[in-house]
C-alpha cells in the first residue's frame, strides 16, 4: 500500500484535502489525523471492517477498545445512552480532551468496542479532526496512530515512521498541543471514575461531578485486567521505546548521583533544562522548565522516540508526582518502564 502524505496549509485548498480524506473514511480506509492530544488513526466507527484494519495496522490486540470521536457532544445520543452527568461534563469539557464511557447502541460494531457493551466517546477540539468528522458524516474510531505498545505520535513524522505503507493517508497538521491522550472516565451513580488520566484532571472533574475516584490501575498497572481493559491505554506495558526506561523514585540529588555512577553504555536522562548541569555524562533529554507539568506532558512521547532515534540503550527518568497535572505523565511513564520503579533513599540521613 502507498500511503499518501498531505499537509494542511491553512488555505482554502485544505477543504479539498479534507474532502479526499473524508471519502477514504466513508469507503472503509484509514487516515492518520492530528488531534489536540496525539495523532489518531481514524477509520469509520460505523464499519466493522475499519476497526479490523486499525488493529491490523497498529498490530494491536482486538481486545483493546477504540474511542469513538464525534463532531458534536450531542451526537453521542445517536450511538450511546447519554445521562444528565454526561451533558454536564460535555458542557464544561467538550470539545476537548475528555472521553466518557457510555452504554453503546447497536449501530456501533462490536469490533470497535472489543465486544464490550460500552463505548468510549469524545469530541476533539482540533480543527482538522473536527472538520474531517463533519465532512465524512461518520463518527470516527481513532486510537493513537502508532505501532501498538510504542510511544504515541505527536507529529506527522512520528506517524510516518510507524504507519507508512500500512494506511491510506496521513494528514500533516503540525505538532499536537497537549501531547498525551485524553482523560477517560466511567460514570457512576454519584460521580465518575478516572480510568486513564489526561489534561482534564481530578480537580477539574470534581467541579462538575462532585465525587471523583481514580481507578487503582491508574497508579498500579498490574491491577488491570489485561484481557478485558475498560479503557484504551490501560495495558500493563505501553508507550515503550526500544530503549529500556529506568524509572527512579528518589530525591533529585540521589537520582543524579545514581545516574552519574552508572556503568558503560549509551544512555539518556530526562531532565529540566536548569537541572542538566547535575549530570556528568549521558544525553540530556530536556523536558522543559522545572515543575512545569504541561511542558513535560507535551514533550514526553517525543523524547521517548528521540531515545530510539539516538540509539540509546537506557533512559533514566525521575518519578513524577502521582497527582494533579503530573498524574497523566506518571501513568504513561510507569507503563513505559514496564511497571518497574527503583526506590532510592538518601543514606546520608543515617550518618
């Protein structure tokens, strides 16, 4: 298969590009598209063969459900059973990086939901994704546009590296704004449960939901039912580069001493720019400014891909907080590390 690579230019000619991509969607083909979170691999959510093609292109197990992307929040009524809480959340966060799980209707094929009775719905805010859904007239099933298990793509070249020759078209819309996938929630009688954290945080949801709980599997991936995950991105190992990710829970000075005392090999270090001077060797993978969760989220997947592009054997990452804006980064990086965390303490405290 030859994959067509088309760039959105911000001119009237873009409508012709969108129309061409929409025809691919309607005919059962696949188009990689930018969203505000990461690039998605889009196929019609109404055609069961489109989902099969998505799984095949990604090398993704068919037991991992896909997210249904809508042009308008109210379109969820056509494909799922909405609730008053759904609409309160939609009013606040849609279009945007929030996905809500609802009981599905029969017009969403079982191939999209991995055979489950529920479907995950979101309304992307990115103008290219939004316009493609409108023009195609189909809701779009769209997981991240990467090979399964590897870091998600945040620009079109990442997509091309993984998907060239496997899909019909890639729409180049530049860098994604957020850099990690959407928050996924399941609605409860008295609130909601976060199944996958993202840019919409627990505190933000609490302003609408009242009671917000976090699934234990968000923090501890080994608690996930690998055969029947409730949400995309819950698998035990996910988002991983070929390089080994070493996640270390330690004070900054202890972390730096540990990295500086490592043996031979080509390695990298995740570090804010103003802390890079602490390291005596290795490749610095700059995450942005200190204590800037948004910059870290934006750069996370790109830096993991950079590690492989640079031929690194190992990447050292200091464990981020497990709360607030950092929870999404923690959730991804602990999976990239295969759920292995090395805990170090400062032995000088006992001297």
